[in-house]
């Protein structure tokens, strides 16, 4: 009777998270060193200032500082003060109108531009179009606003000169509150569409040429190649860009809005960011403006998680 000697191999103990991280740092330390400037930037300029968020819940006094200022009574006093005011919902509505309008009108444009440039056969023409569309992104916001005010001027603006030449009456574009959202959104699309298309153009450049050759052999038309090969290739990028855009629905930058607004278009141009700037920096109501900004950030934070969850269920593509 023979006996079989069997050796039981016990699985090794799984390394702790700290041990694995230490090993990765030791092995790839040059790459972690390259990350240090970026980490330092976020710690110093993004996470460090979050200490001051507490003044949203305090009656902040500059002389007494963060620690010496008393807590507000009630704690959410300034949140109530904003949402119970008669102007709050008009400001929130303006912010949402500009954000959603810009997202709906401007979100497809970079992808369409990238697909159009990818279809160009002449490289010289493609480079010219890329240069022309990329250039506005490098113009500062102040200069862009100056150009807009100059072009739409009622007496000397080039747009009104063309309208008069065609037999029409000059239009005070910047003094009509109904025109402000259109001017703001479409000038923003013109300025950013070229630079925003870079990421889509890079994704299209990475498509396997064999897929395009196979579709050609199968008799696919140019439109069918775009629909069944190129759009699926950039779809994950589109979903991720949509998630990131949804997180900034309430974050309309104040610079351009502030430079273009005036007393006659204020009813549609006053947004959360400009209101926070005026109440915080001009009127020195630091606790109130911080509370409004914190509420805005919390809503954006929730929107990112919500849209990410929806995108993950519908397209199996998400940030996490």
C-alpha cells in the first residue's frame, strides 16, 4: 500500500495597505517626486483655505480672527438669510439658465468640430482650421469682454454698422436683459470650442486604422464610419466630460459676467459668483458670502456624484 505525500501550500499573508504603499513609493520614487509639486499646489491653495469655511457658521470679525469670532445663532443663520431673501431665487435661476444653456448649446460643439477636422483630407487646411479655432482660448477674459463691448456698441460697433447698412435700426445689445444669456453663452462657445476639441481629436487619432479599413471594405459610407466607429471611440470621453460639466452647473465664473453686466441687464446677469463677490469683497459681509459659496459648492459636489452614478448605470463609463 503506497502512501502519497501531499504538500499543502498555505497562501501567504496579504500585505497591508501601508506596506504595499511603502513598497510602491520605494520602487517608483522618481515618479512620486514628480507628483510632489501638484500635490503641494492642491494642499496649499485648495485644501488649506478650507479651514476658513468655518466663518460661514460664525459672526466673523476680522479683528477677532477665525478662532475668536463667535458662532452664529442660529448656526445656519446666513444660509437662512440667503434662501429666505427675495433675490435668492432670481440669482439661482440666472446661474442655472447660463449654465444649462451653455451646457446644452456648447457641449456637442467640440466633439462635432473634432469629427469635422478628422474628416479633412488636406493636412494644411486642417492645421489652418485648428489654429483659427484654438486662438481665442489664449485671449484673456478682459480682452474678450472688451471685444464684445466694442463689437456690440450701439453707435460704433461693427455689428450695428452692418445692421444699419442692411437698412435696419441699431440695437443696444448689452442693455437688453433678454440678449445677455445668448451673448454670454455663444461668445463662450466661440472662445473655448477649439481648445475643448483637443481631447476628442486625440481620441480620434488613437482609433485603430484597421477598423476604418475593415469598414471601408464592408462598404460603409463616411457617415456610417462616423456613426459606428468614431463616435463609439470618443463616447467614454464625452461621458466623462459631461460628468465634470454637471459638477460646475452652479459655478458660472464671475469675471466675464461681472465685466459684461450693467444696471440694465442686471436682472438676467446677476449670478451666484458675482453676488458673492459683491457681498463679500465690496460690502465686507464675509460670513454671508462664505455661506452662499459653501452652499453652491455642496450642490456641485452632489451633482457630480449623481451624474456619475447615472452615467455608470446607463453607459458603464464613470469616474469611479
